[in-house]
């Protein structure tokens, strides 16, 4: 290489280097066309097919002087100047599609890549060989993800480099007439060169070159290129990605049709998918990533709002804007935006619920009385709105909202420590609804004054022993006597020297004794003014419905009452019940979430895994309530949990008595099976007595017969169970559909008893018209009888589906499921003598399921009921003999895609999955299907935590807690926060984190007294006196209920301890 002065190079020559070739062109022409020399430091590191072939290759052992370009002469230019004047341009740009990057000097943009004149935070950054812009959100600095030097939007389109080898045809050899020289010769030409021993100028790099042996990634002069080096090819490689295709389609839709609000909402929802796939190594999105995507979605929603044309569209968009804005705005901005939103859309129920969440979870501004008054004002406003509505349907919708708010406010009051006030509100509301005197003159929207007299008389109320109700009180002229005064409950003295721990024990005992309202004559009532609930205390939150509306809303009111009592709903009569079950401000469990780890030996032993049954009882279980899950079977899931030992005795007695009086005294027929199931779980041994009393009162209640037969079957009394079902089928008043459901129940019993022949006879008997039991005496069913039964079940199923009666159609589909299992002979799945044809049975269910989906009924509860029956049969088949785990997994995965919140499907899938598999399918389906909007809920998060505790380790369980409590579905759930605090405190590795988790919990749940009490129960030894006093002062400042003053108690306790020490001395 020569210097600028033209002096010869002083580099010594060695025999290992190839000699420099002499120029073959005249000197004058070479000077005109010789490219400008570059040193190593000026060469661009990004060199691919865009580099001009006239460049001197860094992989070549000698320079090439080729006359292939008509570049303008630069002899007259100043070689030391910073600019070169070129009026002709480079014709190679058109040919190769890019400039020669080595001709571009290094430079830096002023302003760190910001773009002048562009609104917002738009920056230019380099990704590979491409220059791309990305957007930073408000208040977001470049250091948010400084490790990547680009934001999430840029990362989302950064593709992995994949080599692409271009197959050249051997006939593509240079003829000499082209204005370019190929960088690699054909095989034939190269072989000839080797044979002649001549060193061609196109030969590959010598292994003795000063550059060393060629690396695989140094392929700028080869026919291997990388997709990341060409901006267009990078996107072409991902053109078949369905996620990218959907992004492009939605972006095009909103660009071409900005008035299409549905397209905007789909594009916003699609950002959640991009957020999930944005992480690497299947990690969950970080808080910074969630915030960044929330900013993007908020910007999209604002644009969509500007194109909305109707009030309903603006209301929906405003709701989504406030949801996303709560993740990125500060408290002051968020409060201001809420005021503006409610001024425009104050009547929106969804928007009000989101605002209620905001009001209840601000630790800095939360006050118990203020929040309670907020709920009271909404109840009053809806009451006035309902009185102005004339159509019955509109009134029912408003009353459904009123019931939701009533449940919300009573749960809030109970969580704040005022349990007797919440209980009194439910007592009074149930009295006003179910015990109303028939002779009462209706007063629109006002509670009658006679009810105040009933309440203040302190006679036994609903849920208390000897209660007769408001109507009986009116009939007697107010002469009923109040109950005898109760004595004060004895408190156990704490066995500790720690004053704070002793206070927490006494406070808990007082709280457990104050779940029900007291009478004025009870002992100790005068010491606590909140113990006696007067009528003015509950007057503002009572529900008083018009008499003509009660039949339409009483089932919803009963379900809301059961949810308040921490029980599963019984009737699920309205869609708003599903909203209640997904509300983390409402759902509670009587017991804390169990997080027991499984021993490693159990995880590694496949034989023990096969023997061990799945978990059949769950906290926050979600499933379709059928008699099979309502009444406890020994080998199936249970929706009813035993609460007797998990709640205070007085509260349990009130719940049990209330259910009994609603069924026995006030004749709520639909609640009778639920009460029987409740008694069988909490009071085992009295099932027969309770069932006889209920059947005597309501002898045509088919579900009672089925429930009692299941209870007897579970206890081993199989003949009693069979006779109960037979007696019900013999009733003259039973309908055809009910008779078929009883026959299916009888067939289930025989299948559970591994008697497929009797199960077939039970199903064949259903096709006899009129109904006859003579076929049951036959040893086996004939082929004609089986065909007749199959035709009867399938035809009725199809007819009911076509007529829209899905609930009854599923009864026949379940019967066909069992008939195919007991008689099918497809031989497509393994089976033994006790097993039937599972493939034929599941095929019949799949056909019915496909028909429901085709009719737009894939999400109805009847479909879930059918799939639960199929899952039950799959589990039975797997317990009885050989089966293919893949077949079971495929079916359950399909069911989970239909109903992602169903605990039965999730538990069975987890049961048969390998515990130590590399590809954890349960985690995958949780992340991709279950724990995503709009399916994410408390039940699914609790299942994910239990699954990690059982199959993972401490850290994976902690991660499951973190993901749950950072999600919108569970971030304000007090019970999960308490479980997380205790989980960290009980593990030595995580104990140091328990205190920080506690402070996060009180920020998210400032209304929950139980969360505050964790400082004195779980963390009392980890917090000093100043911290405990600060927690107590905050609890009192927020207006939460305190039964015993802590500072006075601690001082007295310490004095007592010192006096005791002196006495012992």
C-alpha cells in the first residue's frame, strides 16, 4: 500500500505472501479508476451484498485494480477535504440497491437520534444494517432498557440472523463483456486453475494470509449472507408468521378505515400477544415492558377515541383508556382524568366499577367512611334510576347492578373489620325479600316503617334460632319475644411475654366473637358501640325491591349471598354472577391458599405419580355446578368445601341456619339441593334425615333424588342409591327429560361399578315408550335394543339443538356418550375388561361440541357441563386400566381452550403430565391460554401457584405469586397477599423479603384489616416497636375496626409481666 505522498511501502516481503501483481492497464487509466484506499479503521463492519464489488476485500491477499466503474475522477479533488463533489453519481447504486457504505464517513447525529420537527419522542437507532425509528413514552428515558439500546418496539421487529445460501447455476460464468467481475468462479473454472497450478486472482483466501484462517461468519465475499444484513429479507423471513400477519392486517384496517372501532380494539388487544412473545426464553414480561406496552395501547385508544362516532363507542374506549392509563399515569394525573371521564359517562356501570377500584386502593387517600359513602351514593342513584324505568327488562338490569354493589359494599365493610354490620345488612335484606308480609302496602323505593319496628324489637331475625320472620311478627301484632341475653365470651390469655403479640391474639379473639350483631342486653355490648347494629346504621344500604321484580332477581340475590358467605354460587342465573366470580374485591376463601411442596423423591418416581390421584378439592374452584360436583363423590371433584372449621363458630351457625330457614320456612325450592350438599359436607351423618325432610316438603324435586343417591353411593350403600333413582323414575309427574337424566345417573353408577352390561340396559330402557323397567331384568341388551337406544338419544339431541333447547339437549348427549362407551367396538384405543370404548364415546361428544360451536353456543354453560361429563369418563377410563396419555392430553387441551377457567380440566391435565419433562405443557397452556385476558381470574392464578408449589421449587412458586399479584385479576386480593407473606416468612431463603411484601400488600389492599394484622401475627418478631406502632396508627387513621386499643394494652401487659416477675422472685 502506498502513502499519500506516493512513496513505496516499507513493508518487508516474505516468501509466504503472494507477490503483488503488476497492473495490466495503462497507468493513466489506473489513476483515473483506482479506488481510494481505506485503512482498517475506516471500513464499515457491516458488509454484505450491498458492498460494491470494486471495493478492496479485507479477505484478499492482494489488491485488485479493476476497471469496472465509470466513477468520476477525483484526481482534481483535495484528498484531505471532508467532502467530495460528484455530479455524475454512481451507476452501481441502481444495480446493487444501496450505496457503498465504505464511502460514507463515520459520523454522529446531534441529539442522540432525535428527529427534528416530529411530535413525540421519536428516535432513530441502528438494528443490524437497518436504521429504524422507535417511540419512547412520556416520562420514559433511554435508560429504561439500556442494555438493549432500544425500546420494546424496536426489539419486537429484530429478527434472529439466519444464513441463506444462494444456489448459483454453473452456467453463470463471466464472459468478459459485463461491467462487473464475479467474486467466485464456477467449479469447473476453479478446478482448471488448480490443475494448471496458476494462482488466479479470484482464488480464495490463503490459509497463510495475515488475516488468518477464514471464519464462517466472515462471508462478505462468499455466496452466504445473513438475513439481518438486508432490511427487506429480514421481514421476508417472517412473512409467514401469523402474529406478524395479523399485526399488518389490523394496522392496515385502522389506517384505511379509522372509523372501524372494532379494528382498533382488536389491534389494542393484539398488543398483549406481542407483549407475551416479546420476552426471551419464555420469561414473563417485566414491569418496564408492561408499562411500555400500556403506553402504546393508550396512544392507540386515544386515536380510536378521536374517530368514534357514537356514545357507546366512546364509553367503551374511555373505559379501556382508563384501564391502560392507570399503569402509566401518576396519581394526580389519574385522578384528574377520572373526574373528566365520570363527568362525561357517569351512568356507565363498567366505568364506575373501575373508578371504585381506584378509590378503594389508594392508600394515601383511602378512608373507610368516605369509601362507604361512595357506595351508598351509587346505590341511591341507581334506586332513583330504577324507579323511573318502565320496561321490566330495563329495571331488572338496574337491580342486577344494585345487587352487585350491595355485595361489594358488604364485602368491603366486612374486610374493614365491621363484620356484624355486614351481617346485619344481609339479614335485613333477606327479610325484606323473602319474609315480606303479603298484606303490606307497597311504598315505592322506601323501606316500610313497620320493618324498623321489627328490627328495633330485637326479636330473632333470619339466620338465628327460633326466627319466624318479619311477616310472622306483623301477624302477631309485634308480640314476639326477643331471645335471651347472651353472656360474654371467655377469652384465652396469651402465653407470651411480647405485648404486641399478646395484643394481636386478644384482637383476633374479639374479632371472631363479633361476626354477628349483638342485642342491647347482651353482656359486653355496652363496652363496644359497634356490637349492636341499629336500624339507622344499615338504612342507607338496604335493598328493597318491588314485589313484581322479586321473582326475576331472587336467584341472583341468593347467589350473591352465598358468595358473601365464601361459598360457591348455587344457581348462576345471570351473567353478572360470572363477573362477581372474577372480581378480586369479592371472591374469598374460608381457608388460606395451601402451598405445600412435594418431596423431590415423589417427583422423580413415575410409579408413585401414576398411583397418586389428582387434587379433587381446590381453593377458589371454578366449574359448572352439577349434582356430580355438588355432592361429594369419592373419586371426583367437589365444588362444596367444608367451612365449619375455617370460620368463626357464630358465623358458621348463622350461615347454616339461614340456608335451612330459606328452604324450610320460606320455601325457596331451588336452594334445597344446595342445602343438602352443604349439610352433607359440614354435618356428615345427618344426610338421610335432612334428605327425607326435604323430599317430604318437595317430592318432585329430581335433583334432590339424584343428590341423595350420590351421597348413598359414596358411602357404599349402592342398593339404596339404585332404589332412590328407580323410585324417582317411577314418579308419574316426572318429565321425559328428567327421566332421561335419572337414567343417565343410573348408568353412571353401573359404569363406576365396572358393570358395562347393566349400564347399557339402563340406557336402553330409556327408549321404551311408555317407560318400562322390564328390560332391566334381561341378562344383556340385544343389538336391536342398542340401535333403538342410540337412535332415540341422537335424534332427540339433534332436535333439541335445532330448537335451541341446549340444556336438555346435553342430557341426551351425555346418555349417548355412555352408550357409546359401553357398546362401542372401534378398537382404536387400548382397553381392558373393565373398560369400554373411550374413542367412540369421546367422538360422540366431539361431534356435539362441534355442532354447538357451529351454532355460536360454544361458551354456554351446557357445553361446559357436557365436557365435564366427558372429562369424568376419561378419568374413570384412566383409573381402570391401560390408556394413552396423549389421547387424554389432547382432549383436555381442547376442553381448556373452550373453558380456560375450569379447574377440573386443568387439574386432570396436570395429573397426567410428567413432572420433570423439559417441555412443561401445563406451564405452556397456563401462559398461552389460561392466564391471559379475558380469562385470567383468581381461580386460575391460585391453581398456577399450587401447581408450582407441587411440581416446582420455592423460587418458581414465588414467581407464580409475583405474577399473580402483579396481574389485573389478583393485584387487589387480600387473601393471596396474606398467603404470599406467610409463604415468604416460612421459607428461610425468602424470609428477608416478607416485610417488603407486607408493605406492598397494604398499598394494594388498604381497606383490609387482615392484611394490616399480618404485621402483628406473622411478622411481629421481624418488625421493631416503631414499625409496629406505625402500622397500627395507619390502621386507625384509615378508619378500620379495632376492638382493643393497642398502646394501652401493651403498657398494661408489660406492667403485668414485670409484676409477675417480681412475685415469682
